């Protein structure tokens, strides 16, 4: 089976929908948050990649997590038509793809999400934004360690909170679920149904000791 040419469509999918634009993703997030305006929310972007024969598959996940009460999530895939072996190159591109999505959620869009919980902040409601970086700072365990500070600095300049291993579950668990399968055009139309996105994020909130960026 022949791989498709490299494409970087700015569209997202999950188990129930595909072809979602970022504007549509934003609307889905607002709808999810309006269902419970007194909750604690984490808005998280994270990217993982896996090297496969002849190509590298990048998956960027967007998750709005209602702490203890489930989540709404979707993902985008980017296929690079060569096997990337440089750890820094892979990690830098993962971070760049997350940054690309974060740039869409500018001040006005962030405010629209914050405004949903604002009336209930004294009752414990909150909203925070994160980018999960699939790298760890333990040089004994992670070959990505020497590049971590560079990626953290990039995320912080965007006004978002960087999260690294072992707590970067959107990158190391959710996005990794989809990146580890090789991309073939014949399977692409079936990918959503075959992988099965969980609405409840609890299975994803766990440490992942492996270094997927290696």
C-alpha cells in the first residue's frame, strides 16, 4: 500500500465527528464548558510522534478536561514523508505543532472560555491552559532531557503552562494512542472508528514512563 503525499490539513476529528475546523473545535469546547459552569477546567494541547517505515506520524490532541467529570477531546494528524531520527528535530516539531494550535486560541478566545467560569470562581470554578511536552528532565531516563528547557521557554512565551513527563498525559497517552499506528491512506477513513476515543479521560491521567520522543 502506498502512502499519501505529505499533507498538513488544519482539521480535527474524534469518534463522532471529523473535518472539524479550529472554530468548530472552539465552539465544542464552549458548549462542553457551559454544561457545568462551576467546574475546574484544564485546556490542554499536546503532540506526540512516532517514526514508521518511510514516514513520521505526528498527532496533536486538544482536550478540555472537567476535572473528575470527564472531558471532550479531538486530534489532528500530520504526516511527514520521511523517518525523523533526530530527537531534537522530533521534539521541536512536536512543540511547533502544539504552538500552532495555541496561537489560534488568542486573547479573545481565551477570554470567552474564562468568562464561562468567571461568575463561579469563588465557588471553586477555574480555567487554566497547558501545553504538554512529551519530554522529561531526568537525564538518566530521557534522551530528550537536554532539550526540555528550550521547549519550556517556547511554551511560556505563549502564555501557557508547560507540563513535562511524567504528567504530560495528553501527549504521552492520548496523542500516542493514535501516533503509534502507521498511516496508510486505505485506513485513514476508518481510523476514527477503529481507535475509539474515550469521553472519560480518567484512563489517560496516569504516568507514562516510556520516552516516546526517543
